[in-house]
C-alpha cells in the first residue's frame, strides 16, 4: 500500500474542509459498528438524531473557490449537527512521547506516513456529522495550529447553514491557588472556556462530546450521542471490553444490568481487579466474548449533557481539575446518571514512544488492525501537492510509502516511509519509521553540502536502520548503522540528536548523523 494524493474527497465534509484546493490527500481504516444492539441511528425528532442521507450533488463556493460536492447530507442531518459540539483536548506536555514532542504538541505528532494524530478525532467528528469543534491547546501548539488552519477550513460554514466551525482555544493564565495558573487538568481546561457553551452560537447545543487528541480509532460519535440521549444520562463514557491480562493497566468501571456505572477503580490488581468483573453482555457482547473480556475500561472520551457539564464544572465541583479521576467518579457517587457505552473495535492510546512505534508499524501489516483507507469514513489530512512516490529497483515488503518519496536500489520491510523521504542506494530499512521531511533540497544544494562535508536531508547510501524512528528533516549520513544492536533501553544524547526510549532509537527532528556513525 502506498499513500497517495487523490481527487477531492467524495464525502459531505470534504467539500468544506478542502475548499481551498482542488485535490486532497486522504485514506482510511475499518468499517464502523454500533455495539448497542438495535441502537443504530434513527430518525427521531425528539432526540434530534437522524441518519445522513445522500442528496443531489451541488457546487459550493467557499473561500473564493468553487468546489464540487459529490455527496451531501440531508437537511435533518445538517440540522442535527447544531445540537452537538465537540471539545478535543490537545493533551499535556507529552513527556512520555518526548523527543517527538520537543517542538510539537502531542496531537500534531505525525502518524501513518501522511497524517497527524489530531486528524483522527477531527475526521471522526466530520464523518459523524458533528461540525462544531473546539480544540484546546497549551504546549508547543504552533505546528498544530498551522495544520488545523490549513486542513479544516470551513470557509463561511455554508454547508451547515453558517453553524459549522473549528476554533482553537489557547491556554490563558487565570487566577488560582498558586497565583496566575495555566490549565490544571482536563476538566480545568474545559472549565476555563465553559462560558462558550452559553454563547449565542451554541444556543442549540444540548450535548458536549469530550475527546482526546492522541488516540487511534474510528468511531461514529453520533451513535455514542444517541445512546446517551436514549437513556437520559448526565454523562456517558466510551468503554472498551478488556481481558484480565491488560485490565490492570486501565481505569475500570462496574455497571448494573442497565449499563449504569456505579463504581470506579484506577489500575486495580489482585483481588481488587477480580472485584471489577462485570457482565459485558449487558452492553451488547455475545456470551463467549463477554467471558473472555469481563472488564470495561475507560477510553477517555465522554458525552455530557451541556447543562450537567456546566453545573459540574462551575457549581458542584469547582476545585476538581480532572474528568477521569475526580469529576466523573464524584458525579456517579452523588447520584448523577453516568452511563457506559461499549466500543468493541480497534483503539490505541498513542501515549508512549513504544505504543506510537508499534501502532505505526501495525499499519503496514497485512491485514492491518487499523487502516486509514475507508471510502465511507475517510481520515482527512492537509492537502498537499506532491508527486507519487518514485521507487527504482527496490525490494519493498509490508510497508507504507507516502507521496513525494524517492527510493533507489534499497530494501524496505515492515516500515513506514513518510512524506518527501529520500532513501539512498543500498540502504536497508527494516522495522523502522521514517517520518519524512517538510521540504526538498535541490541537486545543487545537495552537491554544495557534500562538497563541504555536510549531509543532505534523508537517508544516506548504504545506511542500515532498524528499530528506530527518524524524525522530520533528519540528515542521516552514508553507511550509518542505527539498530541498537546491544539492546540499550534508555539513553540520552540530545546534543547529538539521539534518544533511546524503551529500546527504540529516536533521531531528533533536524538532527545530523555523520557518515559512518553506529548507534
């Protein structure tokens, strides 16, 4: 599989997103399912939930560019988008993903050869018909803001009757116990901007969906919202069925026979873990699967009734700063209706270097657990005008080669090769991720660099790279060996652009590795 540029997306949302370009890159994963039996989206005026329906294609004029909209949504679906707003959390400092977060926020970290992590929740929102989106940022947000501005431009919001928008909400200092403070946690971040939910443009919004910007999955959020509304919950939590082997790594919950949550436990072990077993058939699993996975773990995504969210943040628990460990457990203990919603599909928390590395390489497996390629629910990203990958006399197996790449007489296996990557002859890249480059160097620039002993951007001829992540714009010289053959688990040499975390070598962004270096 090779990522590629394609014609303008044929989904309702892409006409707005890519109004400034005539083509855009896109790709996707597996189909969506609704795991509450019989709870598929239904046209229900009382709940404001309607299933999108195709209508006649039209032309939309946005940002001065005429864009053909191949598939639109029925007016009922458009009107439904007015009742839900999404808040996507930009994450903390990203210390567990460092050094990939040295100069970028977690949601801006590249993934899959052509995307960024923020593209996942943004695309899920668009594919679900949710067109009101806030993104809360605090750390290293320059590249994230740039990506959002280039990719998710709704123009004048004409597709949504002027109601669709994507707004970045930057952290601001507010008076607190320690003087002027930044965001103190997930709940505090939302609290500081909760006044927006009472704003006139959100007068029709009845529910708020809180999302994370560093998860990899595909989900129909409106099915999530539909269940929340059906049971009349104050809060609904996205949950994963979990086996006993992995359950102790997550926050777990207990439910009654209606799916209502009444107990929480953070990473329990031993007898405490056994005490958190539940009957997951209540949430729609079959008996055999329920026996294999008797626990439910929080995905870290929530639907709040708007009135309940504002009350919990500003009145009931004004000093609590985190949703998962403070506000939601307290709300359940105080008698609020907290409901579980089961999501039984691929989901991965991209929170560490190891999980990031493995999730990326899994994309290149055949078949993969998750794919960006799905015509019905594409994952969108920034439009780029790059040529197809050029591959000359290469051996390529189980790899994703992104657009704008140039590979010559090399071996690539079990790898991701990102945008504009240049791989020289006789290179061997196995079990590795090359994130790519932001720009090309001309032949003249390369020649000048080589004359002065410099190293061009890309992977130099004869180099061997394995068990490694090469960040953007890195310059790897000729005949380098980056394999961590000795199995070192942790090592820091930031001055020379080298990190090792969990045994995985990370070459820093813009770093230069001289010819003949062995790591």
